[in-house]
C-alpha cells in the first residue's frame, strides 16, 4: 500500500507543516517531534540531505536493527556524550 494511503502519512504531513514554518523563520532551528509510530523510512528519507530543513526527533523504545555508520543505534547512542539538558516548565493548570 502506498504511504499516501497509510495512517503513517500523518507524520509526513506534520513534518511538512514544520518545514513551512521553518521557511518563515530561517534563523530559528525547528524540530519536528514524533512518537514511535513516526519511525518510518519515508519520513527519515524526506528529512535528510538539506541542513536548512527542520530537524527530526523520533522517540524510540528499542533499536529495531537501525544502524548509524554500521554501528547498531543503541550502541552508537551509548558512545555519545550528552549535548545538553533542557528542563521544560509549564504554567498551565
């Protein structure tokens, strides 16, 4: 079934909306965030290759045999140093 007919198309639509917002504020880094359902090839393919595009963050529960530079994803991540920590606070009740 083509991606356009799948429910997971929502992740591509969401990323494309963030991409349009990115064009309005090119000096700001925007990040499209997805849950584990956003772990689809078409989304990763669409988000690579152009540094002016929004970044992509997809929550993951396990590596699912993904590799980075021929290294399993979880192993590669465990070798990285923490780049930073951001605490989010909401005043909403």
